């Protein structure tokens, strides 16, 4: 593995830490999954190795679905590290509007068309480059494959919850734009209807659980 310059911690997460590093003279991101001291050391190493490989594979698979993700430069399963492209731009959570919401909807539909569930579909996991007008989705640590309508609906339900909680005044417009973007890709057929009806079913279950 090439020698790297000093790394700078920019995010400390429950599962992994994110660093800015220099990679062959270029700015890059290093994501390293942290050991869990409460797990058996051998088991912990195997889990981190498998999750690192899985996330790298999901990043590549999502790109093939027509969704912009960071380029992967290097994967080190032994040290549970992924080195990837530094994405220039601003976090969408700070500049969300109807146009970006619609594009997030298109991205979600493209992923779902390949049975890719992001698992953490929030505005914080999108970066927008105003200069290139390019939207990039990041953080596939919770992603997985599934054909189930329920799993796809959970992705949609999560972004809807983000709109409600973080952008209450603009919630209706943002969610409507998201759905328009989603339908641009998925159409208005049976699959889309099933996913959206499942979103409503999940919401009803949540309301019932709070009442009991």
C-alpha cells in the first residue's frame, strides 16, 4: 500500500471513522471500520472485513445503476478500509430544494430498479457540486440487496421523515418533488404503487404503535 500523508479526522461514526488523506498527491477520503472491543477479536475482524468488501461492491453496483457515487481507489479488507474519491460540493442537507429533491427521487428509483436498498437515504448522504451540477450519493454502510417492496418503502419513508422533521415548512413541496422524480424513472405502474402504498402502511403501523 502506498505511503500516505497525515490524515485528518472529519467524522467519527458508530461503525467507522472518516478521514481526509492524500492519495498519490490527490485529496481523498479514507473510511475505516473500527474494532468493537465487546466482540471476539477474530469474529470482529471477519465482520469488518466482510462489511468493507460489501460496501465497496455496493458503491460499484450503484454506479452501474446510473447513480453517481464516489470512485473507489483502494480497498484493504484486512484493515477494514476503503479509500475513495473526495467529492467536491456542498452537503444537500444545507441547500435542499425541489430540484434536488426530484433528483434524489430519481436516484432512489434507479437504485430500487436494481434492488439496491441504500439503508440511510437522508439529505446528509448527498453532495451537490453547483459548478458541475452533479449530485453524488455517499455512505453505503447500511446498504443491501432486496426485492421486497417493504425494504424499498423503508428507504422512501426515511427520506419523507427527514423532510417532515428537518424541513417542516417545505415538507409537502419537497416530498412531492421527490415522488415526481421517483416516478420519472419507475413510472406509475404496479411496482411504484405497491412501494408507495407500503409507505402508507408503515406509517399506519407507526401511528398504531404510538397509540397502544
